[in-house]
C-alpha cells in the first residue's frame, strides 16, 4: 500500500499542477500546529520566488483546485501562504479498512530480498552472560526481526568468543589443577572421555580465577598464551578439552538466550573462522597488502582523510597467533563463501568502534568482500545504574544477566500481586512475560548508541513510556473484545466492519495506525528499533484517549459498535505485530 502521507502529498501535487505550478511544490508534512490542522503544505511559500507571486495567491489558486477533493475536508490558505489541511473522515476510514485487509497492514516488502548477516550476542564461552551482552542480544534480535519482516533473507549469527586467550587461561588452569587428566598427557593416543571433567558452575569459577591470576603471575600468563597458541594450532588434547568447554557452555548460553526470547540461526564462533585463516593470510601476503612490522604481520588501513589515528590492522602476532581482528576478517571470508551477503551488521559495544573500522577497511582493501557490500557497525552505549556509572550488583560486582532478569521479574510480580487478586502461580507467569517487555522496552526505546540508565522502578511502571504500559494497553483491548464476545456479540462479522471515524479521538487513532508501513520502513532504513517504540507509544496513547472518550460496549447503535470493535482488533494486531518486532509478547491478562 502507498503510505498515507504519500497519498496526501499526491493529491496536493495534482492540485499544484492543475493550478499551473510545479507539482513538486505540493509536498505535505504533518502539521506543526495540531491545534489548527492535521497536515500542512508550505509549497506556496517555496514557489513565490519562482513564480514572482505572493505566496498567498499561489495558496489560494491551489486551494480552489481542491474544493471537491476526496482527500481533504478542509484546505485553508492562510497568510502569508500556508496551506492548512484537514483530511476527510471517509478517506482515513477507507485507508484503515484497506490496511486491515492487506498483508502486513500494507507494508511493502523489499522488491529484491537481500542476503543480510547480523552478528549479535557475541558472548564469550565459559564466561557467564553479563549485562554487557544483554544489549547486543536485545538490539540484535529486534534488528533481525525488523529486517526479516521487510522481506530480506536474514541470518543471525551469535559469533561466540571461543578462540581467544580466555580459552588458553581455562586450559592452563585446568592443567594445573588436574594434571592427571588424559588431555594433558602428550603420549595419550586413546579416545578421550565423552563426559566433560567439569560442570558449568566449575567452569564459571575457573575463568575469573585464572583471569585474575594471569594479571599477577607472569609465568602463568605465559602458560596461558602458550596454551592458546597450541589450541589454535591443533594440539589434540587441548582441542578435546576445548570441545568439552564448548558443550557445557553453549548449553547454558542457549538456556539463557531462550529466556530472553533471543534465538540465532547460526551458533558459529571465532573458532569456525580458523580454517579460513591460512589461505586468507597467504592471499594478503601474495597481493602485497600484508607485511612484517616489528615481528607482526600487519595491513595498513590508514586513509589520507583520516583525522584520528588509525593504526595498522594486525593480522598475526609475532608468535604467529591469531587476534580478534584475524578471526573477524576470516569470518567475513567465511560469510562471503556461505551467503554472499550484501550487508553484514555487527551489534557490539560502541567502544569497539576502532576495531571494526580497522577490520572493515582491511576487508575492503584486501577484497575479502565485494565492493558494494555494506559492512556496518551498530555500536551501543552502556547500561548505567542510577548513579550514572556502569550498572553493578549491590556489592559492586558484575551483574549476571540471570540475576538481573530475576530482579525485574520479582519487581513485576510484586506490582501484579498488588494490583489485583490473582493466584501466585498465574501472577508469576504473567510477571515473566511483562518483565521481559519491561527490560527490552527499557533498552530499545533509547537510541542504541546512547548510554542509558537502568531504572527498575520506571521500567516496570504501568504508566508512561514503558513496556508494561504497552502490554497493559493490549490487554485492555483484549478484555473489551472478550467481553463483547461474551455478550453474544458476533465478533466475526464485526471484525470487518471498520468504517469512517465518528469522533475526533477515533480519527486520531486511525491516523496513527495508518502510519504503520511508514514507521516500520523508517525503523528498517535507520536500523533503529527505538522508532518502533516511539510509534507504539503513540498508538497506545491514542488508543487510551479514544477509550476514555468512548463508551464502546454500551453503545446502542450496532453498526457503530461493530466498527469500533473492528478498530480495536486492528489496534491489538498492529501492537502485537510491533512488539513481536521488538522481541517480546503480551499476556492474555495482567
Ligand atoms: N565477544 C565479543 C565481546 O564480548 C563481542 C563480539 C562482537 N562480534 C564480532 N564479530 N566481533 O566483546
């Protein structure tokens, strides 16, 4: 479906043309004086010079051509030359009706689906998920859903951190603790055990311990570096122990992401890029891009126009070990072979910007990916506590994601129990659904690149620009629809009964709903889920306003009532579709 604003603009452009003016002057925008009109056109002002005429004369000419318009109810030419516009109730009623009967509410999908990879989540194996990874998961999941909804072929890849020093640290520490294990016996040629020699909690204890130790103990650090290198070069026992770490850790990660409503098409990691490294390095050397500098292999990525410092991209360390850059480059090579993507989006902490800039430049320069491909870094800000500093636990430690979710759930449960009489089991279930919305909406409603304050009281409030408020609105609609059905209302026939609005708040609600295609497309183009949040907040407000002004169920005019029921169903469907794009859902009641 054409966008509402385009249809309105077209009508205006036709009028400019019919009055003898350039049709491009007829661009319409949303009114910045909603007290006077709904839309406005400033084309007469813009055309004054070109036609050597007072703007008001042009505006009057155009207005005269719109006297019988099917779109505009009112076209006021006002000094010095504005066109103030109000649209016809039938026009918006018809638009919304068509929208209701169109697939995806009139959103036009991409004509040529592109192949797009989204790299998000990025957890590090054997380290518990902490809130730093929360934002990547929440934002990435929403972007994946938005891009897919637009009709593109999207592959979401978790890109595990499973190949760096943290693996060497764990292996080195395990070897010190359990030297008798066959993994550490160089002469062992048999089959390694199938069971991992540790549990997830043990693993989670080992990593921070080893990491702390490496900062104080040079010899241990050297051991860990050596273990990393040996793992990467294929030492049999280390590979086997690494596999155990992966199994134990990935099982736990999957469980956590599932709780968050986050899912990945690919569970690849840095290690999967490893086989691509040797050839990639060979090619970079052969083509003269990579050279030795102070023992390391590097590629220059500086450009003349650079204002900030741009160090060379390191490909191999002096000991031959791969780096974070190396795995990211090899992963591009792998993704090109697998999907030939037209774009790869990376959702990671904005402090990694330099890393990605180097990687992207190096990939382009060394022709790892086709020239027209878009490599895009979507850097997000930090989630801070109320004190404006990075969010911590009460005792100052790093907050585990699981505990954070639990905290929000408990708070939500309290609020739900306070609100009404409900048994604790159902309340708990509802609290889980609402807590996820509170958490995700609290995050997504901010522009991703900005830092934001995690404010549990505000996020879990049923009022204001929050997830629970949106869900509350949806539940309110569901309950009206259920009551209508209970009172033997014929919901099936009502569903299609939408007609022209009969009051102002109904018209306003329809106008907001009608922006669905434009809003989603805009969120897609700017890769900005916060645009969807702003849109549904606007819907929820328009709906609640309409609801307070309209006695829906006690209306005696059946036709009117049915039209409203139909509008309610549409509002519910649009909201539920939008929150699905954000990655959460609404309960039946709350
Ligand atoms: N594992 C990384 C971290 O925790 C994030 C990975 C981001 N993605 C990437 N392709 N480098 O910082």
